[in-house]
C-alpha cells in the first residue's frame, strides 16, 4: 500500500468483515484479535478485486516495506533525505542495509539502488511534465550531482534525453487538445 486511497480501501474491507484494527499503515495492519480462516480468505479475495494483495510471507512483506519507503521517500516528500539512501532505508525499517539489499536483489532481480534510480526517473518525468522546475532545479531537488548526471541516467533508463522527452509529451498533449 502506498497511497492514502489504498489505506482507505483496506480499512473499508476490514470494516465490512467486522475486523477490528489498531493500525493500518503502508503495507502493515495490526488487528485487535486474530481473524478466522474464513475472514482471511474473504479479505484476500476482496483485496485482490480492488487490485491489492494480501501478503503473509515475511520476505514479501519486507520487500513491500522497502518499496514503500523508497516510493514515499522519492514521490511523497518535498526534499529527499540528506543522509545516503542506504542509511535512510536501514533506519526506517530497523534492519541492516546489507540484509535488506540481499533479500531485495534475490526476490526482485534488481538492486535497491536500481529501484531507487527507476523511481527517481519516474519523478523526473513527472516534474518535467508539470513544467514548474527547470532541469537544474530538478537535479538539485532529487540530489543529482549535476544536470549532466541526471540527463545521462534519464537517457540510460528511458532512451531519451529529458528535453526530448518533455518536447515529445508537450507535442502529444498539444495534439490531444486539438482533437
């Protein structure tokens, strides 16, 4: 669960099944009492219908927590943390970073760093489309060492330069407005 909407959907499903909870957060829910197997099965089905998944495997839960911390860090905060990402993730989840990195790579097939880069590039795309910040401001906001570094990473991931991507999107949006 990443968004408030997801948390609301989970709360609604818990309420429908009469499950009392003390907390629902990103990828975690604490119940007042244990649920029956029937409630568990129904919750799983209901969440799947909403596009959500009920995780009960500890490794899968930890992977989701890592992904949620990264997504929240990059997409839902105004400024990225001043500490390096490994320290930030480790502190947020109270696990040794090497342990987290090994499990993440083993399960997802990419490193945490690669996942961070993919999320940062998605954020760059979003900021380019909003057209509120220039590339220098975006590089600063997302802690790139330079505009060149951001541009190289963007091109490596998307195959396009940031400026070409922006022009392409503007052209596509312009064509839609003329329809």
